[in-house]
C-alpha cells in the first residue's frame, strides 16, 4: 500500500511534466518551422526583398522609356531621336555613317 502511494505520488507529476513538456515542445517547434513561423517569415522577407529590387529596376526602366517617349511627343520632336528610331526601324544607315562589320564569335 505504501509502495503504491509513493509510486503514484512520483508518477503522476512526472507524467504531467512530460505531457506538458511535449505539448510545449510541439508549439515551440511549430513556432519556428510552421507555416507562419520564424523560418517562413525569413523566407517571406527574402522574397519581398527580391521583388522590391526587381520593382526598382522596372521603375528605372519605365522612367527611361517615359523620358524617351516624351521626346517624341509634344510640339517639338527631338530630331536626333526621331532619326535614330527611323534608322533602327527601317534597318538603314545614313550617308555620313561609318559601318564597321565585326567577325561573329564561334561557339
């Protein structure tokens, strides 16, 4: 009788602490590795940084094209830009242009 009482007085708190430790460990593990945990947060921050860098590049490219198209609009057209675009579209060169043909690289 005394042995049984001593066993239960040790076993019940031990099982309680083991169970609560397992539940706590479960939540701590999911706090780091879960879908909304620390690892997922770091991955999301990396993706956001790469997307913001790409957005910065795209905005710079857009500003360049806005500047170039603004030169083709309005009451005064930039003659140099118009000439350059016409030559590119028609695949022609001017009479004063110097053409240098470079050898193609062989792979």
